[in-house]
C-alpha cells in the first residue's frame, strides 16, 4: 500500500505539537531553585519570582484604581477584573511571615481614592496619567494586562513546579482580561 502525505495537519495536531514542544522546553529549563541563579543574591529563586510577581500585580492594581478614578462610569465593568488581579496578588504572595502583612489588594479602592506606595509596598512610582477617553483608557489597561501576561509566561521557564503552574494560570487570566477590556459589551448586558 503506497504511503500518501496528507495535505496539512489538523488544528488539533498543531496545537498538540505546540503544547508538547512548549512542555518539553519548560521541563528542560526547570531547576530546584537552589542553583547558581539563587546563589548570587542569597534570596531563593521562588521567593524572588513571587515578590516580583506581587510587585507587578500591585502596579496593575494601581492602574485599575487610576482608571476607575479617572472614569467612574467604568467602575462596574472594571470591578470584577480588579478583584481577580487582587486575588492573584494574594495567591502569588510568598507563604509565611511576609504574606501575613496587611495588604491593600484585598478590597477595591473607592472611585476617588488612589493607592499610596506605602500602602501597596511598591516603590513610589506614580502610574502614567490615564487617557481622557474611556476607550483609550481601556486599551491602555488591556495593554498592561497583556504585557504582564506575556512577562509571566516568560517567567515560567525558571519557576519551580507549583509556582510555574500558578504563573501559567495567572498569565492565562491576564490574557482573558485583555480580551474583555477590548471587547465591546453586548447591548443589555451589565457593563
């Protein structure tokens, strides 16, 4: 029986191949965290990754708060997304004494309030001004979500197992947030 080449692979085959290749790349890059990258600073790799992820999430929360303050009409639309980012921040916090400190990420700020750097533990960097048009503000917020999602996807390669899975979930959620922020709400739906 002659062998025939199919014209092209199915979408399912391409996705399975891509997922397999990505998984193989991640597995070859995984370490226990005690290697040279953690030795130069004295801070364990997992702790450094978590602390960086928490800082990034806190900056994103500040961006949500600034957008809500500048555009109060968007508060209802942004509240669930901001709540998810706050939950991600709590999930990414390093378990232990440092995680028990009070955090401003557990509840949204009022429309007129802004997150102070002292309250979030972030450096005193003010967020960029929010664009005056709602559509532009949503696009900017979506760009911030997308950028952070991509950064977390890159961080997967060096993260220990459980943290890598958490980063992957949070990155996927950030990509969904970016989509939701740039999609047009359907008429009649609460926005």
